[in-house]
């Protein structure tokens, strides 16, 4: 135990990672990864804000969108056209979910809606495997992937161009959706529907249309996330598990907060990179795999609503 404490708190950074420039490289790498986590978490936030449902199938939507895109590309469809077709498929999926899953369950308990999304998760997974097969597929949409150097004095920071492109695309999408939710009439209608289905319908907000819109947007977000993660690790069924990495992001940021998804993703991304580099040698490595969940556990103990979530006050 004493050796572990000495390793974590006594050893100097130079002993572990070499230089402050390398530390900056680790932080930047964590930021780029954190934006990718935020992108996945955003899909959960969108549906939860508009319908009050925690969509357990969001990870499988990421997988299904990526499988559909790469499937059409393997059939010889140009990338740009395959993207358009896949967006159309995700919109049709949103229409089907609204008609066959959400509409019959209006005003039911949230646990029933949650269980329905678990069923949807297995339906989408089986449908994707039936149509496109279960083999690992390579996805290349033309985003360059080569290392480049950023000069810093006599040293340099080494980053991947793919990570930078992915972070920029994710940041633009996250910012656009944040503006959409808070500055547009449709965004305000989405929040009204999440608060009370019956009250929203009583003032003329079309529940059917709102749900189709939000599930369509969540489908597009899932497609972007699927492209980014699928291009890095291949389109395979383990891609659906990336949703579990988004859960600590949601716990940190707040389940219904778009800014929270952004900040939570950055904290997780940077935190796990620093933890792996600085503290990993003290525990034999692989700390990156579980650091996010331990941090989420701390938040659940001391601030369960997250950084941007509303604190629940119960009067007795």
C-alpha cells in the first residue's frame, strides 16, 4: 500500500511521462476522445429530454446506422449517396418506433417505456445481423488518418488527424444541437413534451411529430458516432458497447443536459488518459478501462444529479 501511495503521490511527472509537453499531448488526446464520448451521450440526452425515456437501444442504434452505411458502400453505392440513404433509413426507423413502440405506450409508466427500448435494442441488433451479417467490416469515409506534429519550443505534440477531424465534427454537431434545443420553437416544444405529455398535447403540440423529430435527430447523431467509432475500430457488434462508456458521461454531466454531455465527456476523456499514463504503472496498467466508472460512482455518492442536473428536493 505504501509503495502504491509513493508511486501516485511522490513520483514526479518527469519520472513517469518525460515532460510537460507530453502531458499537454495526453490532455489534448483526452479532449479529442472526450468529444467522441459526448457525441454518444448526446443521443441519450436528446431522447430523454423529449420523451422522458432512457433509450437503452442508443448503442445499438449507433451499430445499426454504421452497419447500414458500410453495407450500402459494400454494394457499390458512392459514399455520399450511402450517407443520404442511411439518414433516410434512420428517419424511417424513427417513424416505426413512434408508431409501434411509443404511441401505444403514451402515459404509461417510464419503466414500461424503458423495457420497450430494451426490446428495441435486441430487435435492431438481430435485424442488423440478418441484413448485413456479423463479420467485422472496414469503414472508410475519406477522413485522413496520419500523425502530425505541433511544434512547442524544441519539442512537439503528436496527434492523429482523424481524431482532430472527428472532434471538430462532433463539436459542431453538439453545438448545433445545443442551439436547436434552447433557441428554436421546436426545441422548446421538445422540452415541453418531456415535462408532461398530456399538457403538451392540450396546448397544441403534436406529440407524434415531436417524437419522430427527436428520434430522427438521435438517429443522425448515432450515424455520426457510428462513423467515427467504426472508422477507428471497424464496424462490429462490440460497437454497441460504446454506449456503456457514455453512461459515466451522463452521470457526471446530468442526464437531461446537453452542456452536461459535453463537459462530462471532456472530463471522462481527459481523466482516463491522465489516469492511465500517470497512475497506470502503479496498478499494472489498464486503468483507462474502469476509471470512468469509478469517477461516476464518486459522483453518485456526492452529487447524484450530476454537474448540470436539477437537484431533486422532496418535501415531507
